[in-house]
C-alpha cells in the first residue's frame, strides 16, 4: 500500500510534464546566456564546469520528460520524440566538453588536430539538436496559430518563424561552422526560449494517467 501511494504521488499530468519540459528548456537558455555573458570572459575555472553540469542535467531531464509525453500522447509521438532526441544530442555534446576538451588540449602539442576535431564534433551535435528544436518549434507554433487567444497565437507565430530560422542557420553551421556559429547559436537559443513559451501557453487537456 505504501509503495502504491508513493507511486501515485509521483505520477504527473500531461500539463505538469509539459510545464516541466518548458522549465528545463528555459534553464538551458539561461545557462547559455550566462555562459556567453559571464563564463567565457571569466578567469574563474569553476564557472565553466558548473555551467556545463547544469546544462547536462537540464538536457537529461528534458529528454526524459519529452519521452514521457511521447508515450502518453501517441498522436504527437513524433513531435515529443524530436524534442527528446534534441535533449540526448545536447547531453552528448555537453559530455564531450566535460570529459574530452581538457585531455585533448593537453595532447595538442603531440596531436595538433585532436582538440579541433573534438570541438567540431561537439558543435555538430549542438547544431543538429538546435535544428531538431527548430522543427519542433515550427510544428508547435503552427498548431498554436489555430488556437484561441492573442497570446497563444503571437507565441505560436514567433516560434514558427524562429523555428524556420533555426533550421536554416543550424544546417548552414553544420556545413560551415566557422562562418555560421554565432548566428546559428543565437537562433538556437531564441528558438529554445520561444518553444518553451509555446509549451507554457498552449492549451491542453488536464488528464492524469499512469506513467
């Protein structure tokens, strides 16, 4: 009876899962802005790994929540699976930074191209994840345009436009990261924030089901 009660207490509604997903996406947006504005120019050696670990756990949670929504909403499974895959790819690229950047930099004298190769691989996963989030934002944004309410429609329109931009710029950065890293990164951060906004304001039924 106790185990059943604990399990019932841990179940979440679809709305709770969606809001949780939006919250962790906003955490990743805040961490990326913090990284650019503070960490990249700081001499504090602890800020970089702390920021990356924050992103690592946030992306992991986003993948779990999106997978849960895919299982609970079969009609929208492709949409939620896309967001989940983006979370997994972001986990990989952050993990590469945490585990591989330092050793590769130490070996740069004997293997000059090692760090560059690992960095390029991490950025490739990063931009692929943003491309997927752009696709999800485009789909959710277009669906929000048919909902009632100016806020929902406005958020949907912005998310759809940002999704298109993120798809195009992320694809360009995957082909030529040197030229497109900054605009693609900015578009990816913007589309993540707008995707989270649509998730928060998009109307949905309040239904509790077993996870």
